[in-house]
C-alpha cells in the first residue's frame, strides 16, 4: 500500500526500500515527480504548476507526519494514511 494520500487527482506515494533524502512520489494526470520532504525540492520528474502548488501546500501542512511515515516505512512498519487537502 504505497499510496498514503490522495486529493484533487494527486496521488502521494511512499515506497519501501527507498534511499535518502527522505522523499515522496507524486502522480498526477500522467506526470510523476519525487519531492524532498524537508525542503520541497523536486528531485526527479515534473508536475504542472497547479499540481505542484497543491502538493507543496500539502507537504508544508503534513511535513512532520511525512517524516514519521518515512521512518516507519524504513522499518517496514505499516504507514498510516495522511489526510489530503480539503
């Protein structure tokens, strides 16, 4: 279950056996990107401006939960879903 959140057609995923820096994956309408949890930098891929903006808003709100999820994922523990934007 790598999808940890979903909102406005944006899917946020964490994959087991990942590498540092802590990051999450975003999928939106055929676009894919990897985003650094700590600073919001896109590490790979690209997103349309609106999806990028919504993803960044969500990251800022849930940064602490994302870092906790990253740690849990590295320990192969069950990662809880994180609410999307409303």
